[in-house]
């Protein structure tokens, strides 16, 4: 499976098929991929994705939405994993 990110359309491309993500979900995925395999802290997620202070519950809800969207296009939601008391990371290999 070939997976790419299109920053212009805010889409994830899987085997040549583009799937648009919401702006927040795309920014979250782009951030996680750019730091992979390292975890991204809650503070960094707040700054990059929202550019504002948000609760951990808000971040958790966005990650759940992102995982659901990934599963709809054939990517395991477990590719986004929680790092206890730190943030999240991804194991996705995206070009």
C-alpha cells in the first residue's frame, strides 16, 4: 500500500486515491508523520494543530476522529498510538 500526503488539498492519498481530511485532522496527521517515529507532546500538538490552548480531551477526540477516518480508507487506526502522559506518535510510513 502506497500512502502519501497532499498538503495542497489536505488529503491522504492511498494507492493513487485521494481522501480529503478536515483541516484539524490533516494538521494532526502531518505533524505526527513529520516527527515519526518520535512521539509528539500534547503541547506541540496544541501549538501546531490549534495554535491555541486546548484540553487533552479535545486532542483525544481529534485523534479518535483521525483514527476513524484512517480506518474508513483502509489504514489501521492503531497506526496512531498514545504515549502515556506525553502525547501521540504514528507508525505510518508516508512519502
